[in-house]
C-alpha cells in the first residue's frame, strides 16, 4: 500500500481528523459525496473504538494497487488493545457501511482495514499520489490542537532525519533561529546545534543533567532537575519554561524548552530530542502588562519587545517552512521514480518505435516533457533548501511558455468541459518561475472549476504592458461571485461557494496574492454573480530595484 497520510488516535480531536482526512482522500480519488461520507463514517466507527480502548493506536490512509491496474482507497487502524465485544460491534457496524472490511489479530495487536475500490483508477498516477501526500502535508490545521499535534510530529520527524542523515540535519539546524539538542538516557547531551553552544558558552561534553545548574537561574534549578528526571524515568514529553544564562551578557533570559522521546528501530526510547526557543520578549511583555507602572517607560518596552518577538516569530516561521520543504523531499526518493519513468520512456521509443502511432509518440513526448518539468522542479527545490541565504531567487521567466505548459497540463479538463481558452502572447519578465507557475495554475484551475452548467466555458487571458510593469487578466464566463465579496475573496480559508458543489481548501487565491506580493506586485478581482469573474495580476518586469525580505 502507498501510504498517503497517518493519523494518531488518542482523543476526540483525532477522531474528527480521521473522518475529515478519510473524506478528503476519497474526494481526491474522484469518488462521489455519498461514497465519501459512507466510507468516512465506517472509518470513524473503527477509529472511535480504537480511541475508547485507551491503548496506543493510529490510522494509515493510502492507496492499494490491485491486479489489472485497479486501485482502492485503504484505511488501516492499528491498536494494541485486546479484541473485545466492543470491537466486534464496531466492526459489524462498519461492515454495514463498507463492503470490504478485514480484521487481523496478531497477539495483542489488532489491525482493521477498510477498502474502497476506485472507479477510473487509471488516472491515479504516481505523480497524482505524490500530490495527495503533498496536499495533506501542506493543508492548514483544522484546530489549535491539530496545529500543536503537527508541531510534535515535525519534531519527531526531525529526530528521525537526524539518525538517517546527521550531516544534512546539522547543516539545517545551524541555520534555524532556535537551539536544538538531543540527550541520551544518562542525561548526557549527544548533539547540539551552533545556536545552543554559542548561547551557553559551555562545551556540550561538559553539559548534562547534573551540570544544568551552571546555566539555569537559581529559582528554576530545582524545578528543572525534577522535570528532567521525570522525563527520563517516565519516557514522556516535556514542555516547560526556564531562565537560562546568556554567555555573552551574563543575563538570564526566559526560554521555552520542548523535549520529545525518540524511539529506535526496536521501538525503545533511547534518546530525547528537543528545542529551545527564546520567549524572553514575550515574558517581559506579559510582566509589563501585569505591573502597568511607570506608563511611559512601560510603553517603550512594550514596543521594543513586541518588535523583537515579531522578528523572532517571522524568522522561525520562515525557517520552519524551509525545514518542512527539505524534510518532505529528503523523506521521499523523488528522483528514483523519475529516473525509471525516463528509462521506460526511452525503452518505448527505441524498442517499440514501429508499433506506436504518431498520436502515441506525441503522448509519449508530452509525458517525457512533463516528467522533465517535474525533474527540474525537484532539482530547484533541493537546491533552494541548501542555500545559505534566504533571499527569494529571481531570473528570466517566459510567461508565454508557462501558460502553454499549463494548458497542456489542463488539456483533459479543458476537453471534457469543452472549454474555449483564448490567450494573448505574454512577455518575458524577471521573477521566480516555480511560484509564477503556481499562481497561474490556481487561476486557470478556478476558471475551469467554477464554470456554469450547460454553458461552454470561455477563458480569456489578456496582457497590458507598460515600460515598467504588466497586467495579466484571466477572465471567465463562470458563476462569478457577489461584487460585495471582493474584499473577502483573497482572505485565507475564505470560501464564497459551497464545499459540496465546488471542492477546495479556500487558500488558492490567498496563495496567488502572496506570490504576487513576493514579486512586488498585486492581484485584484472583479465579478458579477452568475455572469463572470476576472482576476488581474500586476507584476513589475524587473525585480532589480527591490530588495526581497519576505
């Protein structure tokens, strides 16, 4: 089975997440809403039983490959609880909703799998599966709990990457604006990044649990020693705040320390991985708000420390994004499937040249070109993650080429809808090709998605150029939207149409807006409900007069 997403099953919030992700995977595979709901309900029943058992449980969602190019959506719930009558009731109920439910009991472990065959499975390609994985990794959290849970998962993933590639991990960790370390069961620091060593000014070989008092405020030493001892004894996570001495100034600054246990290949906890974040500015702001004395001095401190806090949060968010991208690429061998694709394409061209007609040759060429574009994207992303600087890279971008490639990508949808796309020639500008491709892909996708039933979709792409900038307009004759909602349409997670009729995350236009801003441009929209929607992207022809700091 090709794993798409994993969900831990610990509480009711995880049950909600399991239901939503089951629904979403079925939706991505093209299944109807009723089938999505039935499948997700069956999965939820099994997940609920696993959560109520109180044991360690989790769920895997993925795609199974069957014979004759058939595929099926699969949900597998693993639990360490015994198989009780309550489990039998849950499985019995699930079988009334899903035809293919299997139970495997292996000692104290239970494995319940639910399967749902996909119609038209041929369109679920390896590239499509990778897009499913990327969707779930990049989808916004559904709640504060989900956001905290994701942060914990990222930290655990970071520990796994450390064992697999210490060199890459060290390279990245030294560039993050936070202190990272790992400690073994004896309380000895086994790894730290440069930030921690520079801050403490103590060789890591001399720093263990018994010597933390050298750097911890006297009022926090007893509490921290007790917390760390309990951490090792109980093999649990730790998230606390302490004051640590800064070597360069001798001052004690507030920090949040978060530590997670990391298991080895035999599921034994042999070390803990943690990070330390400077929250001193936040603590000072809180204290200032409580005291509220000497108002003028307090206001000055509030402004200063708020700025410091915002800068640290901004730097941490950027670094988290870079780390997320690198971790995703490093955990999946994206290059190998592409090499195989090129190899098999070459075999088809050389060995079966005489048996493939001209149309087949063209399709094969299009496939190879699409794979080539993906290979370039992977290479650019890997190169970007290894850059020392954080500047947004720009170069010459042929917008006409990008639009032609996108029209090829959407040719099946365009043909199925009978859409008519008219495009004016577009110029070469200075920008980032990957981001601009994503921007116009979102606009084209929306224009096709929000078409009116029974009306031939018409999409016009026009361009108005000045010596300094250009304005590209993408206009359709679809369902449009209320002009009063223009101020909301680019807001994050904002949806103007029902999710049941027009699926989506609600962040596509927010992404477009952000990409335009990163290019020192803008995007605006005009529309009439039931008539049309028009999006205008304004971009400078050159970025040389700007200094990018986003």
